[in-house]
């Protein structure tokens, strides 16, 4: 079910000129509902200029802190990001969905792991939550952070990151990469490239000693790093990534077109949500199950509608669908029948999907 709760904003401050940190005051009676794992995100909902707006933001706080904090970076033309940076204030109330997401691995205090993490801009938010949690909970573990920004002033949570390095001296190393500010070390100037990743794996860390790798940022950066690490010998199942935004590439368009070619007109859809069934017929105006269901009056969880956040995932129990794109679900999840309803194009006469997953 779509469970949103009215939550008061307890703190708002500028982390950088274009990024605002927001802390929520979760009431005691809701803390169990809002318990979270490092790397998960919140979906926020509010009304701006008469329109409902939903956005998902990763928690940058650690569950060990008993704190719920996100950071919102301003995006040109971004309705919610501009509102958060210009108008949101302490005492305001937003509708908030309990934390969800799969961008994490379990904490194992008895194990000493070596983590390598890459982030760009606001992609640091889930990475910071992961770093804080594992360093505090796994006394023998180490982290190497490779963090890309425009210049030193745009580095989000720089003071907190530096404080963590001091607290966990010898276990936490930081490498800042800047695109608009020159450094003395050529490797640290400019964006991540294949050559730079190759240099990192040959001089800075050995992939054979890496237990887990987390990557968060733009699509192009993530896939470049993932592919280079795999080439260097890092097993695929040790590489975890989360997209913060995804441009519509030519490959995306091709995949979407192929899925739409198999669309069945007028599919009878059954939605199971909260143990209840909702029935409707797909309208020609909508090509995916989520939009079709919302138009028919269903109340379902969703946020980005771009195949990135996984808020709208469900399981296909009967019939078949094809996803236009998928940047949120792992291969094993898809194999179990999980799909993103915002990308799920029905391809059979009847489809039954379960949102209680």
C-alpha cells in the first residue's frame, strides 16, 4: 500500500550553495515503521503550485545515529529541488513514505572487509550512510572513497567526511576528483575515465582485495566504472550501484520501442495491494501498468517513474509483461518475477501483479 505519513521538518541548512540538508522529526510511535538500512531512501510528497510532486532522496544519515536526514541538490528546472532549496523551512510538514531500497549489504561486525566506493555530487548521500554504518559496526573494515565534484566548494558533506577520516584514521581514505579546479596530481583532475580506473586498480587498490564496491552517480559514470572493474577482475556480484538520474539514451529508446511492439491492447489487469484486489482494463492512452492503474483510480506507491528508484516494484503472478527499461532491479529479482510497474508493458490478455512484495 502507499503509506505516506505527515512528518515535520526539524532542521534545514545549506550544505553547499546549491544543496540543502533536511532532517525529519520522526515521532516515537513511527520510528519502528521508519527504521532503515544504510543506503535506503525516502520518498517525499507535497503540493507545489497546485500539483502533487513526488521525489525520492537517499538517506545520508546512518541508522546508528537515530536520525533521518536527506540532502537535496538544486537541479535546473527541478520543481521539488528548487522548493527545498528556496522555500522549505523548519516546522513545515511533508508527506513521507517509510524507507525502502536495496542499495546495501548486510553489516557483519565479525568480518574485516575492504570497501571501495565511488560517488559524484549528490551521489555521496547513500554512500555516506554506508560508510558511517560499516566503519562504526565493523571494527576491522576499511574504505577508500573516490568522490567527483566540480570544485572544492561544491563538495557535499566535506566537513563530515573529513571528520570521519580523522575518527577512523588509517581505515578511511579519501580521493577528491575535481572537474573545474586543477590539482597537483593529474589523476585527480577531471572526470572518471577508463584510463583513470585502470590506474586506480593498478596503483591505489588491488581488486583481488576488494570485498564490496558501491557506485552512485550518473548512468554513464556508473557503467564505465562497473565495466572497468569487471575487466580488472572484480566479480560482478561485488559491484553495487544506484543511479541518481538517467538520461534517455538511444539504447533506452530502442528497448522501450521493442517492448511497446509486443503490447497487448486492452489487457485485463488485476492489482493485489494490501491484500485487496483492484481490477481494470488497460486504456490505449497508457502503455505501462502503473499509469494505467493510477488513471483507473488505484493508489499505488511510486516516485521517479523512470525505472530508477524501484518504489513501484511488484511481482507478476499471472500473464506476462516486458519492461521498457530497468535500472533498479537485479537479475535475480527479475528472475523471480519482479518488475517495475512504471516500465511494465502488458503483453498478454490478462495480467496479475502483486505489490505486497
